[in-house]
C-alpha cells in the first residue's frame, strides 16, 4: 500500500470538519460520491494475508465508504469488486483539499470490497490502496 499517512490523516481531518466533494472516475464518466467516510479499522484476518492479489501489510486498513445516486454505474462495477472475480480493477476517486493555503488535488485508488444497492442508490465499501497528490 503506497499511502502517505500524513496526507491521509489530513484528508480524513478535512472531510470530518467539512465534507469534501468526491468523484469516482470510471469509463470516461464521473460519478459524485456523497456521505463519504474514511476510517482506519481492522480487516477480517488475524495475520498479514493476500486477497485477490492485494497484499495487506497488517491487520488494519484504511477503509472508505460512500454512496452514488446514479445507478447507471452498477453494471460497470461488477468487474471491479474483490471476491469471486479473479480480475478486478482499482477505482479512482478524486477530491480537493486545502493545504498551506493552496488547493491540492488528490487521487485515491481503492479496491471495491462490497456494494449494497437500494432502489435509489448504491453504497460502496472500499479499501484505500494508493493516495497521490497531483
């Protein structure tokens, strides 16, 4: 996992104080994500493990949850989810934070671990695997 912990803590702090605008980029389209939460929490293993080709260096991971209200994304997510798929892809999420008086664009790369669809939206549960400032 190539996540700068200081940058991630800054992102989490900004999002807690004033919710940020997040967008999921997928197949040349952008989908706004609302109600985003980012936490550092345990994963359901008791030792470092490999799952779907993603290596967890310890038993904790940075998790991200959010809701997309555009259900046209559902068919695009089927090959992105960890689990029964042997091939999956990272999801790229973008946002902006203020740091030292400047606007900083961030790219968050995640693996989709779960999704729950309702008649009006889909809630995504993800694990953050990379975080870049651009």
